[in-house]
C-alpha cells in the first residue's frame, strides 16, 4: 500500500509513513495495534458527522470551523453575522451550509491542523 499523504510505499501492517510521519487508517482492522507509537484511530480526530452538522445548522456562527480548528474562517463567519447586526447572517449561513456538506461528503476531510477527520 501507499501513503495517502505523500505516495511513498509503506510496509503492510504499518500505519505510519516514514516519509512524512503521517498516520492514517487505510488498512483493514487488525488486532495488532500495539506496533510502535501510533494507533489506527487518533483519539483527537474530529468527527466528520459532528463538524458537518455544526456547519449546516450553526455555520453562520462559524462553529464547525472553530470545532475543526479553522479559526480564521470561523471568526470571519462569526464577524460577518455579528458586525452586520445579523443582516448578512444568510451569507455565513450559506457558507457554513456548503462547508457542512463538503465535510459530510468528504471533500473537506482534514481539520485545521491537517489531521484527518474520523467518520
Ligand atoms: Zn507519507
């Protein structure tokens, strides 16, 4: 198999790329998760479902972007809503709605730190 991040070949059974040190969970579930340091599922991984739903319902507040660590975008969405005295809330709403859908469909699949989202 190959690293999804940088394309380098990786030994079967490993879930850590030597080249870019990117962990991922591409292989089938194995009981052998004690190898080295990394585990298949990052405990800090953000939930794709949660982020997507936050974007759809609370996107006008930038909540999904705060959740994912895209702080700049989050503040922008929040400020658009608040500074316009909520007259431009629809702009942030549509923006958040679109991002929520992109998250749920996997088009946005990493958080603000580049960590993959979990299902
Ligand atoms: Zn890599």
